[in-house]
C-alpha cells in the first residue's frame, strides 16, 4: 500500500485569523491564503520535530555526562550486528 505524501486538513479559523491570512497571502505566494496557512503549519511541524529531536539529544548528553563509566562498555553490546568500520 502506498502512503500519500500529503494530507488535507480542514481547520476552523476565527474571522480575524482568516482576514490576516487573506491580507498576507498576496505577498507570500500566488496560491493564496491556503498556501500561506499550509506553510505556517508545515514550518511549525518541522520546528516542533526539531525541538523534540534536540530534547532527546540533550537528555542523552545529560545521561552520558552523569554516567561517564558507560563509555568503557563494548559498543558491540549496544549495537549488535553493525558492520565494522
């Protein structure tokens, strides 16, 4: 089964939000307010994903700093089956 590369999402906007999008859209893209709204949502999603990844990296670094003895372990025990460099 093939997954769609994008989805359609319907959201309700306040009249003020709709007005602001409509006013800003001509300076953004020829496709109009819906394209601007999509760009805003996609940017937010990308930033949220990046923040989640960074949070995971920060937790990992914090753990590694708190447990420096972990570096003495054999990496093969953590990553079995990886090809040797």
